[in-house]
């Protein structure tokens, strides 16, 4: 362990980077070894406090760092060599950038005498990463290392952003007199909310005849308070995909998701609403939202208010502090009983249809039936990671959540996210059941990192919807009348590949075998991959 002294004397840049990261609670670094970071790798090998997770591709390293940040709320760290190493990180960093996950990328750079020359792999990395990084800098002197590193980490944690530090190859092994900085402890003060602002919001809430609440992941700590507000206000609760596991499906006001894959009957109701309260949510799907409603937004970050959403009033603060104040201030509000009845009718209608969709017995197996089998098999507090594509919308449509934590690529929507996210989630939460739900196309993008699970004994289960196509793209081609070109996939025998990688592989072709096989996979002591032959069903809400 590191000495509590905040002063380092004559230690190498590589040593100080590791000590500074440890001081701020970093447990692991994801990356791929390369020439420009050998000096850093040497120091990593000399300590055992921070674990290095060697993956097969840098994009996976960055996706794992982003997933760790989403799972824990803490800093995720990835490492790569210069040039192509950073280039490969960009996909995963894009996910962190758009989903506001605090991620630090450290990359090597050309030796200091070669910076700006025609040296192999050299590029101005600050320019390359600029669109994605809130902060990026090049280390120019050994003594500046912890100044730059602590600034990068603070920027990521405070702003929920990507930060980046380039370190020239020769500087890693140079001695430095830099000191270690402690992590600033942010204490939430008891700052009083301006009562005038609360009054303004409540005045608008009271004008509602058809109120609706749209909650996102920022509502996580205020679930019971939001349900109470909905009961008093007579509002339905809609959720973004990120909040799917936040509210229990049994909540009487909960209508489910909105947008493609959400409650198909909620759209018409939502479009009739006259006052919408957004709580910790940035999701505003065009084509599903009301055009003339008054929109109020509660968010912890001022910069999120009105970002692509027609917000009339914004109030800054945490949902758990603000929602009880709104409920208390509503007083004797008179609900629109017709609207409340409509909410309950829509909820009941979709619940009955959803139940039936999950019982389909056709061959190949219907996506809704696969989702229902997963729902029946996973633990109530499991961590579920989603890949991007057809699996996302079917999961959103049919999965009825309890307390599961759902991790996915929200705004960047990169294919290949499901497996890396599951690997990171299990490393962070080893006591949790972790299940990745992926499409065949998405898994093929990160297939090599099945070996990462074996290397580090990461016990996860991966479920593949094997429909032999980029199904979402095929659906859109069908809906738009386009020629279905090159959306079919040339798939391997995934179960055999899993076995070759020392996973346990299962194949399901019969609907009746779903739960039994999934339960076997989930109970197996080791990584398991379940391949389900999936019907190529066009999602009912597909638009061309």
C-alpha cells in the first residue's frame, strides 16, 4: 500500500501515476500492451494494488472502463499505446462521452525528441481525441505528472466526462519530484432550495389535467417519493431504458418504457398529456412525445436542463430532495379521475398483451419468448448488460423488471457493448449474477474477448439472439422498401467457439428447453454462453 505521505521524492512518472490512481480509489486498468507504454507496464508488474486487465482490443478496454463507471459511479480507466492504440479506444470513449460516464484514458506518445516529427505512429493525440474529451493534455515534464493527472481525474468525476493524458514513452521511466494529491471529498451541503422556485413549479403542476412523469436513471434514489407524487397528482410514470430496473413493474402508476420497444399503448396517452415532469431523464423520443405540453425538468446538472427537450421550467437538485417538496406543496390537489382511469386501462391492456407475447411457442423461437425466459431465470438483483440492436428493443418491450440493474450503450449505441460491459460489471460486483444479452452481430465484434473471461476467471452468462442477421437494419430496410443487402450474417457455431475458449456452451432450438437450459447455464461455475435460435421477427414499431 501507498504511504499516507502526500509527498513523493524522486520516483518515476510511471510509479507516481499508479500511486495517484490508487490514492483516488482506482482498482483496475483496462488495456492492451504496446511499445509506447512498456515503461508503464514494467511498473504495473511491480505492484499488486491496481489490477491490469489485458483485453484483446482497445475498444473493449474503453467500453469496459465506461461500463465500470456506469456500474459504480466511480472513475473507469483505460490504457493504450500511441496512434492506433488511441484510435481503437475512441469507440468506447464515445460511449462514455455521450452517456456522461467518468472515464480516464492514458496513452503513450512518441519520445519527447520525436514529437511533431514523422516518427512511426505519431499523431497529435490531443486533436484526435478533442471531440470526445472534456480535458486532454500532453505531459511535457516529469514534475507535472500528478498536476495533470489529478486535473484529468477531477474533470471526469465532477463533470461525468472523458479525460485523457498522453505520456511520451521516455517520460514513464524518468524520475519526478511531483507530489501525490488526495482526492477532494465532495460533501452535499444543506443548501436550501429557493421556495419561490418550488412555488413556480407547483403552480404549473396544479394546472395539469393530464399529467405524466418521465423518469430516468437520475430518479434511482427517489423511487418511493416519485410513486407517492404520481398517486397524489394522478400521473402515469414512464421510464427510459436506463431506469427500467429502477421501478418495480408492480408499481400501479408505471406504464413502462416509451419509444421503440416501450409500451406500445403509452404513446397515444403520452401525446395527450398537458404537463410532463422529467426526473433525472434526458430521453425525449421524437414521434412519441406531446407537442404542446408544459415540460418541467428536475436534474442534478444544470447543463442537462433543456438539452434537446422543450423545457419550460428547470429546477436543479437531486430527485430525492426535490420530489418530496413538490408532493408536500401540491396539498389538496384534485385529480382528473378520467385520466387516472385511462392510465390504469393502458397499463392493464399492455400487461395482458405482454404476458401473452412471452408465451409464444413458434419455431425458431420468438424474441419475446426468449426475453420472458430470461426474466423467469435471472435473479431479482442481477446485473443485465445489453448489446445494441434488435435485442435492445425486444428486451425493452417485454422484460418486466424487479430490481435488476441494466447497463447499456445509451446515446452512442455501439454494437459490441454487451460482452465488455458484463466482464467489467462482474469484476466490480463479483457477488452479483451478471448476464449479457447480445445479438449475433454484436457479439461477433468482440468475440475474441471470450478469452478475457477465462484469463481472469470472470463468471458471466452470455445469451445470444441468433437470428443470422443484423436484424434491426434488416427490419428498417423492409419497412422502407429498400433492398435487403448484406444484412445477413455468416455465423460460426457459437457454442463450439465457446467450448474452444474454455467456456461452457449451450444451444437452444426448442422453446420448451429455454428455462431449463438458462438455469443450467446460470448455475454453472464458470463463464457460459447460451445460443438461442431466434426467429427473424420484424419489431412491430420499426420505422423505415
